[in-house]
């Protein structure tokens, strides 16, 4: 029987175990929006994960939505990320970079020349973000013109190339949590006409083009993708038919030879099946359409993760909050050791506290 602690081949990436660190924004980028020395230490401490998925990292200055998040578009950022990947590899770990464009979940004060955020729509999200002025309503976006989309796809491709230059083992395209790619995908947000609006195929077009461009650049075996069909985060309603929409997306992704599909089950950071919710999403339907490895996330503990792997329901399990407070989570789960409790302080932004001061086991 397969265990959570068995090795796994994720496309071209070989993992020592199936305990994956989920992507976690920690808002500690230093000057030039690059990872600093504390971030190198933070990821080094967590190299015992079978795979680290980095915090979401913007592909371009227009892709930023929160203060202090890092980018992967400048040479300076590539050099700074190289310090992180070298540290993780020296400690025996594997790490991929999560490629991010926030779309309309942003504020003009974070964007070049105070620009409006861009999206599939010009309707504002009922959401807030962190800016220099604190917790602020997001700005009203500008709907991208169809003729601007090739440059956007090129930004993803350039960012993927930079990630490999920076020594990452691969990338994960962030198509979850209601950011740009999901703003095109869902009919609850996308109000376009033309080739990128209307039918499921049209709404999925941008994501598929991004995945084609990224895999062409760095190879499918080094590329994963994250989806969250049932998340209403950032004041974003569900698609009118999530099952049909996401089944279609996965069918289109299947021929690209991706390393993995990473699915958030239910509401990100909340219930996997909200009480009283009428819609029961069939995640196995996504898995059955996808030939690569299947990663699952959201509120799992070690025992639940182990039973999912044993039952063959997933190939690996991603843990978010448990990895914030337990740098050596894989070892603690394997040896059934107690877990450190999570503190709220230092979750987003700040210094070493709540970031690199959670203790590992000493013996
Ligand atoms: C502090 C924090 C930051 C997060 N940042 C990201 C992110 O950058 N990208 C992403 O896809 N999800 C992000 N998430 C969601 C987590 O990856 C994960 O889906 C969520 O925490 C549920 O998993 P868990 O119950 O194991 O923590 C974040 C969650 C938290 C708590």
C-alpha cells in the first residue's frame, strides 16, 4: 500500500515524500520585490517537504495585488530567487515557483504609474487588499482588450523561463483563488464577448494558452497548475456550472503532459463541503480526466492525508498552515510527533517573528 512518506515522481521532478508545502504568501519581499535573506532561511527550514510550492510570485509589475509580494520578472529577482533554490537544494529539497497575476484583486497604489488593475471585466471585486495605507478596497479594474492578451501570455512564458534560470525545479501556474486566470474562467466574473468570453471554451482559452506557452518554454514535466472550483474567496461567486467548466479545463490540459494538477477541495482555508451547500463537486471527475499526478489540499491533517494516499484518492497532499508553524512537518507526521500551534502574528508581513522562529524538533 502506498504511504504519504513514499517517494513520488511528479513529471520530471522526483520527490522524497508526498508531504507537499502549499503556496503561502508571506509578504516579506525586500527592495525590488525580491526574496531577502530571511526568505532564504524560511524555505531552507522547510526543505524536508517532498516539494515546496513557493508563495505566489507576480509575473509582471501589473500582476501584483498586495504589498510586499515578490516578482520573477527582473534579473535582480532571478538572482535573489537563486539563493532560495540553492539553499533548498543543498538541504535535499525540491521547489517550484507559483506564477501569479492577481488581475482585479489589486489597488492602483501598487501598480506602475498608479494604473488601474486589469481583468476580464471592468467590474470591481467586493474585496480588500493590503497596501501601504493598510487594508483597502480593491480598485476598479480595466477590462483587457483581446489584442493585449498575447503580451500577457508572453509575460507568463518569460516568468517561467526566469524561474528555471533561478534554479527552480518547475513552476505551478496559479489558476485558483479567483485571481486573473479564474476571472476569465468563471462566468460569474467574465462578461466579455468575443473569443475570450461566453462559452466555456472561450472562457478557458486564456488559461489554456498560458499553459501551452509555459509548457512550450520549460516542458510539461516541470509544469503544474492549481485550480479551486468551489472557492468564493475575494467576494467572487462560483461559476454557474463549476463541474462542466473545470472538467473541460482538465480535458484541455490533459494532452500537455503536465507534472501535476493541484486542486483545492472546497472553500480555500474553509470547509471542504460547506454545510447545507446544494452543489457537491466531484473532484474524482477531474482526476479521471488527468494523466499526471493529482495533488489535493485544504485543511487536511496527517492522518487524513495518509488515508487519502492509501485509498489512492490523491498522489500527494499539500499542507499550508501546518507548514507555517512546523518547518519539519514531514518528519513530525512520519514520527507522529506533536505539532507547533499557529500564531496569527507575522502571518503576512513583518520580520522574523512568526516566519522563521517556529522550532524544528531538536532530537
Ligand atoms: C498565509 C496564507 C497565504 C496563502 N498564500 C497563498 C498563495 O500565495 N497562493 C495560493 O495558491 N494559495 C495561498 N494560500 C492558500 C493555501 O495554499 C491553502 O490552500 C490553504 O491554506 C488551505 O490549506 P491548509 O488548510 O493546509 O492551510 C494561502 C493561505 C494562507 C493561510
